[in-house]
């Protein structure tokens, strides 16, 4: 069976102190809805466990509130070393940070490449530039002797690759990441 919604009448005072009667079936004024939402949010904020802990120490509370509500510009920390009383060297410039991260990416790429060489099938190996049927077979034979024959890039010289070929292979792999 269908039940009709209950209706409540409220008396509100408007800006001119006139009494207004509101029927609950109709939408309350926007300001009343905003006030209700605001009160609900305040009660939620106060009732959370973390805010109860923060409320115990007002200095921490003020600091946390400032951090939450005040957007701050991120500050880049830089390491500065005093070499001489007259000379200050900045050792963590953006360029140096970029180079250090680039070096880390290169090391990561090399390790992944070596891992691939130590685990790829013969067909996957032949798909690499510089590795044909003979080298792929030789790599598989090396794996039978040692499960991980390639631990560093220089180990690729054992299969007859020159340093130039090794660098070319890595450049191709790195270039393929961006195409």
C-alpha cells in the first residue's frame, strides 16, 4: 500500500522578521539547506577519532587546520655545502637531480634488459637487434651452465658483442619506449 509522506510545518523568520510557514513536502530555502549541511559536516569533523586526538592539543590542532585548509607552494630542498667561507657550492641543482634520476633510470633499464636476456625464449632473443640464430642458441647454452649468465652489461661481450653494439641495442630499447 502507498503511504503518503508526512508533512511538517516550520515557522521561519525571514530578513524582515516576518514569520513564514514552510511545508516539509516543499523544498526548504537554500540557506536552510546550506546551514544544515554545514552543521552536519562540522559534527562529522568533530566526531572523528583523529580530530578528537588533535583537539587535545590546541597548538597541534591549529597547525593541522592551517595545513589542511591553507594551500602551500611546494618547496624544493637543496643541499648546500660550504667549501670556503667565500664560496658556496650548490650540489643539488635541478640539472644534477635530473642527471641522478636519469642515471637511476638507465641502471633500471639495464637490469631489466639483462633479466630479459637471462629468461627470454630463443624466438624472443632473435627479435633483438644484434642477436641472430647462433647468438640466441649460444645464450641458451650459457643458461644451462648458469641460470643467470648475464649479471652486468660487460657480460654481453662473452657472446661476441662489442661495446658499440651493446650501446646500440640499449639505445634502441630505450628509444622504443618513447615511440
